[in-house]
C-alpha cells in the first residue's frame, strides 16, 4: 500500500458517499487502511475516551453508536453529538496535539477502527484529505453554533422546538409516520439544555398538538416529528 497515492483515487466517482465529506473521508481511510487498523469491539456504556485526556489515534465507527458529552466546570453534562457508522472523532485533538474536549461513550454494541496518529499525520500530506477534513470540521462548527444558539434560548419551549427541528435535519430518518429521531427524553434534555421534567412537560404539549409522537420499538423510545410546521410556530 502506497501512502503517497492520493486518497481521492480510492473513491468510486459514482459512490453517493462523496456527497458527505465525513462519509467520503471515512470510506477512503477504511479502504486504504482498514485491514491494518486496530479493531475495537465495545459493549454498551463503554467509555472510549474521557474529557481531558490526549488521544493517540483517530476513531472510526464501523457499527454502533457513540455519544459525545462535555462536562462543564459546575458539573453539568451536555450531549454535544451523536455519531454512527461512517463517522469518526478525535481529529481536533490529533491536529492540535491537545487534550480531547469531550468524553465518548458507547450506547449500543459498537465496532471501531483505530487509525494511529502517525498514519493520520501522513494522510494530511494529501491535499484532498486536508480539503475534505476541513469540510467536516466546518460542518461540526456549524452544528456547534446551532447548538449554542439553542442552549441560549430563554424559554424551554424554544429550546425543545428548536432542538427537534435541528435534530430532524441532523440525525432524523424519514419514515411513513414522520421523521424519526432516535433519542430518549433524557438524551434530548441533555442536548437542548433543560431539566428532564421540563422537557417532559414540553413534549406532552407537543404531543397534545399532534406535532410529534413518541413510540417504542425494540425497547427503545424515539421521537417522530409529524408536523414540523407546528414546531416553528411562534409562542402565543
């Protein structure tokens, strides 16, 4: 395997994965290095890395789901991202040589690939990798700004409704019954920055208005946005 070969050459030009920079970069790295990466099988609730530690590899998620959380100085934990297959994390810590600013926890049985830092740095010699990585980081910055605006909302009503609209576009899955968001109420409360009891009250009101539904499948609850227009209605 020649590390001097541009990763762009490993892409199928007809592959729709190219439309997403994160997925495109993940697919290229997996095709070039997948057989040589350390493989990690992790059970539910496994902590992959903790906030404040330095990383020695890039984590690529082949299967499962990883939650990224950040603990504030006053002990509040905020859910900052939910990552699934075809995504990766740890690039900012490797790029800056700094401590990781979040903790990563497995929520269901997962399989990851660990790309060593030395190989990650050699990847950066490829202009296509740098450009695609910058696109990924830009997307994550946009998400962070959106979440900051949501957390800054004064009223819980606005936090919850803005959060559901944002998450519908970010992780929502189109179904016949609406856009499915695979989060429970505790996770959503941590994502939008309100107490679970407050969230429960707002969710009950949205269910009464038939804007959303909460359904359970295989022991897991999910939100279904069935009337997105109702979520953007101004408060009376």
